């Protein structure tokens, strides 16, 4: 029973970390809510 719980927790942790991973140097697309203009924003801190 302990092995099942351990593997379930490890799997959940790995899946949550994989979901947060990004490909890196991509620019984020942002749309202005008031005028609708779309533009690219560089991601800093990565």
C-alpha cells in the first residue's frame, strides 16, 4: 500500500512539473482588452 501511495505522489509531482515547463525563448502574445491590438512580449527571468 505504501508503494502505491509513493508512486502516485511521485507521478503527480512529475506531471505537475512537466505541466509548468515551457519551451523557453518564445514570445508571449498579448491582446489589449480596450482596443484589441495584439503584440508580442518578451519573457524575462528565464
